[in-house]
């Protein structure tokens, strides 16, 4: 059952990506739509997805301790993966903009678009809560450190990069956290409406990647050795090693399973949109997402099988 759920989610994302790719290649749609789609994602659908996903949860006191454990472990892992990504990019002598994207792709995963539906199917609503906690930290890092680094790699100054930190997504995250802490909820009809708009983010992001891939030559994409190195590290070795280590401690097994799967997710697709918006290496980002998403058809079932064996 678990393996079928994983394959189903990944195939659905791949089909949406393929629609964008074919649409541009056959001239059914204009490749110039890419900029407009990225603006809709960054300024409308993604902020609304963040707000509604966070404020729609019911906090249980017994889950707060597990949430704190997730945050601590995740921060350690993110720092580790940032170091690994930076080291690999330097050893392979990647250009500056590509090096930044490579490092961030190594650190951050597709923990919402693929993570939410996958983990909900495998672990239910409690699992989704832990997935949201992980994604919250992931997104805070993306929309602060990530945006700053991408803006700078795209040719912006440090001052310009700092200004980019104040964006609709950081505002949405802060607002959602305040609402969650104060127990505030949107009226049901408003929440459902905004959540419907936010749910468009997944499809729009995959269409954006497909359109981006259609606009670049795919010849030689299989030679992206830097991506394959990180597939082995981020999507297999680090999750397996962490699972072995944490299984020795009396940690909630649902929380542990969610944590390991979130770490093992393929590259975060929204980084392609961010790279394009800030003039960084969106081609490398799109190729990275494409390769790791395809690879996850094998790596995610393998990690899930490993989790079942040890916890």
C-alpha cells in the first residue's frame, strides 16, 4: 500500500510537469507564460497554502514535545546538508549561481507538494501535523536564508538580497504562526476558499517546471553528476543513517517515520520559481528537480521499506 501511494503521487506530479513541457514544445502555450505563473505562485497561491495549512491544524498538547524534537533534529540536518552541498559544489567547481542553487537544493526538499499528500496517506492526520512542522522550518529557511542567497547569486547586492527577505511568503509564515499561537482561525468559508486557491500551488509549480524544461536543451541532462552525488547522499544515505541512529532512542514512531521521509524528499520545486524570479540559475534548478523527482520513484520506496524494517 505504502509503495503504491508513493508511486502514485510522484507519477501525478510527473504528468503535470509533462503537460507544461508538451504544451510549449507543440506551441500550444507560450513559453513567456513562465514569468506570469511564477508571480501567481509567489504572490498568491503559495502564501495562501502556507497560511491555511498551518492555521487549519488542531494542536494537541501531547504533540508539542514531538514537534520540538522535529525542529531540533531538522535544524541539525539542514546545517549538515548545507555544508555537504556547499562542499560538493566547490569540489565540482560549479559556477557561483549554480553553486548556490545546488547547495539549497541539497538542503531543502519537496516537503509540501509531495510530502503532504504522501505522508497523509501513510500516517494520517497526526503524520500531517508533523509534516507541517517540518515544512514550516524548511520554508522559514527557504524564504529567509534561501531568498537572500539566491538574490545575491542572481547579481543582486547584499542590500538588495536583504530587502528580498520581506516577501509575501515570510509575511504569510509570520501571520500563520501568530494565529496558531493565539488559537485564531479564519471563518470556515474563508478558510476553505483560500485553501482552494493555495492548493493550486502544486499544479502550477509542476507546470512551471515543465515549461522551463521545454525552453532549455535537455541533451546532456543525464551528465549532471553533481545531482547524482546528492541523490545518493540526501535521498538515501543521510535518511538511512539518521533512521538507524534515532531508532535507538524512545522516540514516537510516527514522528520518526515522517521526519525520515521528509528528509528523503526530492529537491524543492519552488526553488525553480525563486531562481527564475531573482535571475539565478533556474535551468539548473529545473533539471535538478526533474532528475531527483524521477529518482524518487526508487529512493522513496527504498527509504520507506528501510523505515519499516527498523521501527
